[in-house]
């Protein structure tokens, strides 16, 4: 057991899950944005990105648990179990680790709200769900700040890809939101414009 907790395996797993987690969360977030408010007539039915978004989010939760667990169990640095949940009190890289903790807490709140979705109003659930948007940049900065591999070219390419994907999905979401606000021109509006 000591060989496992003292050796480099857990630390490698922590780093590996961190990178994979960032990719999974980025794709999940992008799919969530793309599927929200998707209109009928799209080439891909809305349930496809919605289901993918949900399944990737569940995978993300499993990965973040593994990521935090490997950091805690590994003895290479001193991270206590409660420091995976509380953004205060860490001795190892307190600021960068605290950001990871905040992202983890936000993910847990979003997951919990989804578990009790039937008891919440749609509006309340949506508001809580929006915290998922906040979790992503916080997690992104955590990885860039604390990661051993963050300075490597391959890790930078992955991070740049994730950033591009999320920004592109955000632009698509905002554009669709603005178009929907402009909306189809209603009949009274046409009458006001003198169109018969
Ligand atoms: C949504 C939540 C999280 C995401 C997306 C995330 C992602 C990442 C990423 C991308 C890295 C960089 C890996 C590398 O470049 O080597 C990393 C490193 C790290 N994360 Fe997280 N993390 C999250 C939450 C947490 C939590 C809750 C903990 C608390 C125990 C934690 C502990 C660490 C540690 C200790 C490292 C440094 C590993 C190293 O030295 O490379 N992370 N994380």
C-alpha cells in the first residue's frame, strides 16, 4: 500500500485525470450551450447533444472524484481530504488548489440540483445550472496555474483547443439568443409597418 501512495503512480494519475477532465468538461459545456434553445429543423436532433452533454457531465464527475482522490491519497504533497472541498486552508499551492476546489464545489452543486430537479422550478434549476458556466473558467485557471505539465507544448495545445471550443460554442449560443430575441416578426408588427 505504501508503495502505491509513496510512488509516482498516483501523481501521474492526478495529472492525467486533470488534463482529460479539462477536455471532457470543455466538450460537455460546449454541447450544453449548443443544445440549449436548439430549434426544430436542425440537422442533428436536440436530444443528441443533450444526451451527450449529460453523459459527459457524469463522466466529468467521476473523473473529478478520481482527480481529487489521487491528489489526497498521494503522499508526494500534503493535501488533506477536506482541502478538496474547502477553498481555504491548503498548504500546497493554496491559491491554485483553491480554484480547483471552487470548480469542484460548483460541479457538485449543479449535480445535486439536477438530482432534485423534479422538486425545483425550471427557473430555479436553470439558475443553479448556470453555475456550470462559472466552474469551467475557474477550473481552466486552476489547471494552468498548478499543473506540472501546463508549460509543455502539448498541454498548451490541448488547453488552447478547449478554450477555442468553449468560446466558439459561447458565440454560437449568444448569436442564437440574440436572433431569438429579434424573433419572427409578428402580425401586429407587420400591420404597424403597413404590410398587408
Ligand atoms: C473541475 C475541477 C477540476 C479540473 C477541471 C481540474 C483540472 C486540472 C488540470 C487540467 C490540471 C493540470 C495537470 C497538469 O498539467 O499536470 C490539474 C492539476 C492539479 N489538480 Fe486539478 N482540477 C480540478 C479540481 C481539482 C481538485 C478539487 C483538486 C483537489 C484535490 C485538484 C488538485 C490538483 C492538483 C494537486 C494538481 C497538480 C498536479 C500536477 O502537479 O501537475 N484539482 N487539475
